[in-house]
């Protein structure tokens, strides 16, 4: 039975047992897909690093995608990313099902809200607006449902 955990400004359900994480390795990836995954991994890693410096480019999403693609293409680069002093904890917590820090969650929700609102405002076609609104609501709902990592407790 999931318990309810109360915190400052949040009420969330969580399971006392961590989520099962499947450790996908390079050896399990089809050989012809490895270069494709590597290119995507490096692209999203670069985008995430640029997002640290530029305020309008997100950091968390591209880094999560980079970790996904690099786990399937380069053990060495994936290990470097997962043990990085700045990004490693965030990625490890997310991968293990522990969630994301409250600040990261709030920044992501605000940034997605602004980006989707501006995108919807720019289009005049009703079905495009409706599709963007639906995608935006689903993406924000996904981020809002992620558990919150308590950095002081761990």
C-alpha cells in the first residue's frame, strides 16, 4: 500500500521500494544502432550543457535523453555522465525512481508553460493549437507527477 508523504508544499504518493531499473548496456544494443544512439547522446549532452549557460534552453530533459542514448552506445561516456559532479546525482536519482529536486521541477513546469503558451499563441490553425495544448498539458502533468527528492534527507 503506497504511503502519503507530506512535505513543505507537496503531498505525494510513493512506494517504499525503489522502482526497478533495467540496466541497459551497450552489449544489448544492436550493433548498427550504436552509432545512431551515440550521435543522439552527444547531441543531447551538448544541448544540456548549453542549457546550463543559456536560460531559455532546458538542461534536465536533454541530459536525461543523453543518459538514455549513451547507456546504449558508450559505456565510457555514460559512466562519465552518471558520475559527473554536477549532473550525476540528478540523473542517478531520476534513473533509480527517486525523482527530481523541487527547484528543477518548478523551473521545468514554468519553462514548459511559457514555451507551450508562446507556441500556441503563434499559430492560427485551431487543430495545431489544440494539439500543442494537449501535448503541453500531458508533458506538464508528467513532470508534476514525478516524486521530489529531498536533498537534505539523503
